């Protein structure tokens, strides 16, 4: 991507009714990630690694349950502010910001990411929102 190219950013959000500590744990625990990291029922996350520090890396293996396809979602952490923000650069160079905003009704989790060009903006928004909604359901039950 050239330095003058404009990147479309997409934001998804979910209000999670759990403590900031429970949300942080669910977001960053490899075992928890394997429980919630899916957009649709016929996919799952088979493995997850997290080295939560600036310069550390993460990876999650996402696969169709029928074994027909899968991919690795990986990147490097660029900013870690405990219970407040996690930024990372994905393996393809796109940037992601995850914000955790504490409020009276729970924690607003806001994810802003650079769009890719392979899928429509609507498909990307839907997929990331579905994963975030799955996270919210998991975190609320695990609290």
C-alpha cells in the first residue's frame, strides 16, 4: 500500500455486562479465546497463543468444523494499556485498535480495524461484529 493510499476503517461495538477484569481475562486468555472466537456456529478456533506485551505476538487458528478450510489470524501487539486498550498490527499489515471503556452499565468494547479489499465492507463489519457479539455472550456468562 502506498503512503498516499487511504485506508477505510470499520468500527464495531458491544456493551458487555461484566467487570473490566473479567473482560480483560476473557479477551486475552488463549483458553477463553477458543470458546468465543467465532462468527458462525459451523466454525471454531482450534488453537490460540497470546504474548500480551508491546512487541509480543498472538495467533488463533480458525477452522470450519467440517475441516474444509481454515486460516490463521495473527499479529503483533503495538500498544497494551491494561483494561483500557490493545492495538495490534495483523500479519498483512492492517492496524486494529481494541478499546475497553468502563461505564455504569458495563464495559463498551470498541474494535476499529483497517478494512481489507477481498470482502465487502458489509461482510467485514458483519463478521467482526458477530465475533464481538460472541465474545460479549461468553464474557457475561463467565463473569
